[in-house]
C-alpha cells in the first residue's frame, strides 16, 4: 500500500500516489553527500561532489552567445531538469569568475566556486529571488507575486542581472498571475524571469504567451560522469545475465576490485611524485615519518572519494529502476513505451532496455531494498570495514 507520508511518494492533484523523484534525498546519509541532494535542494545544499556543473539548455546557451536573452522563460521538463536549468542560468548570469565569456562580454558558463555561484546554490543570492508554492494549499500566493514584482526592480548587488524564479508556475491562479502580468510583459532591463513547470499544459495561457518556452530534457543525465556510466553499464549487464547464476555478479566484482586496486596505485604514484619524499633523501627520520603519514592520509581520502563516486553512479541506475517501476504502477511497459516524461528523469536513458527488464523482474519494495543496500555499503565503506567483503556482500544481496 502506498502511504502519502511515505517519503517515496507524493499525491498528485487527483489524490493518486506518484513516485517522488526526490526519493533519494530521503535516504538520510545520502543527503548532503550525493549530488541528488545538492540538485534537489538548491536552497539548502552543501555544494559537494558535483564536479560537473550542469549545462544550460542549448536554446538558452545560443541566446546568450548572440546576446539575445529573452526577458522571460518557461522551463519545462522533470523537476530535476527544470531546477537544474534555472539554477544554472542564474549562476551563469551572476558568476564573477566565468570560465567562458562571449565576444560581447556575456557570461556563457559559470565557475560554481565564486561567491555569486555559491549564493545561488544555497538559495541566498541577493540577485535571484526564488519563489515556490507555499500556503496550505501549495499555491503561489498573490503576496509572493507582489514581492517578486517589487524585488525585480531593485538594483542587483555585484552582478549585472536580477533574476526571478517562479517554481511550479502551474500553481499560480488567475489572481496571483494578474498581479504579475505587467512585470512579466515589461521587466526592467538586465533582468530575467524564469518560470518552471513539470506540467506546462496546466500553466495559464496568459503566462505561457509572455514567455519563451524551453524544454529541458536530460540535464540530469548529463551530470553523470563517463566513469559512472561505464560501471553502471557493467552492473546492468551483470543484472541481465541472471541465467548465469552468480557467475555474472562475481565477474563484475572481480572487475570492480581490480579497477579499484589500479585506481589506488595511480593515486599513490601521483601523490608520491608530488611529495618531497620522492626527491629529498636527506630527510630527518622523524620528518620523513610525518610526511609519510600525511601522504598516506591524502591517498586514502582521494581513493575513498573516487570509490564513493563510482558506487554512487550504480545507485543512480538502481534509482532509475525504482522510478520506472513506480511510474508504471508496478506493471512495467515495454521499453518502447517509455514516456518522454519518464525518460527525461532517468539518469541513464541509454540503459532503458535493461532498466525496464529489471523493473519487470522485481517489485517496488525490492527496488527500494536495492537502493538501501548500496546506501549501507557506502556507510560501511566509510568506516574501516573490509572493502572486498563489503562489496561482495552487497552484490549478493542485490535483487536482480
Ligand atoms: Zn562563479
């Protein structure tokens, strides 16, 4: 039975239980460590791990290049993608240390490190006024729209732009929209209004007609690193090879531990090269000992970070499986039937076949069990548990 208080679900307007794509933030220790937590909580994230800043939708990027930014956008797509796009555009406009600037001096990328970028990430930017449905009924209120209309006319601080974001624009009724139409039609110069919606058909026409509509598909997927992609593919292959019994799992485990061993060696070599230990043979024994201890600490930390990221990628795929199951109400359709809506929130759209095959074999509780297994594995590995034994136990416990 689905429970509306269950972190894994929410109820839509008709009262039907729907899977909550933000489920992973509800796993306590993944929160703040995974970039799911970071992306899903722009208001309270701790800005970690995401070493791959989210790109902008192509259309917006092109308009920045041509210096023809629209004054108002309606970003549509999954919750993850529209939030990413709104956050990225906001950072790009405010960034004080942009890695790439157009010929006409417009920021095309953001550094994700300067004060402006970090303020946006934490929801504390004085230049981005971000509103989302509040009130008991989860509606955008008239007062919120009045505040935004006033705020957008104030001068920016340390950025050339003011940005207003209205999340879930479909939650704005006619009265709230009316207080905002004039601002939306003629916002001040150097300001951008961003409306987002996962249900664009439910957004009032008066709003839609005043915005440039931009579909933001697959931005979440583009954050997955090449390495995470590669290992997820291998895990999917192992999961598909049920007929081989446990052999496929052990083959995967062998590959994984070998790669991790090689990774450790590379990190060791890199750290050794960068250390004074590799040059100076005349070091005092006590000093040498201290340097060695320090270096070993760095090696261990680097290694753990890299291992954690690899396993995180596997978690993203198992989350895809769970989402696919929930979307289809536990009876999985053929991969060819994947709706664009579902495909836009998957981290690995290219693994749709395996995702659907696995979703057809297990039920929702088992899919969540898989997520919890990898979660526990990360916790165990962050203590001093034996790595290979921990990984082996996890792989044997996964339900394929
Ligand atoms: Zn920046």
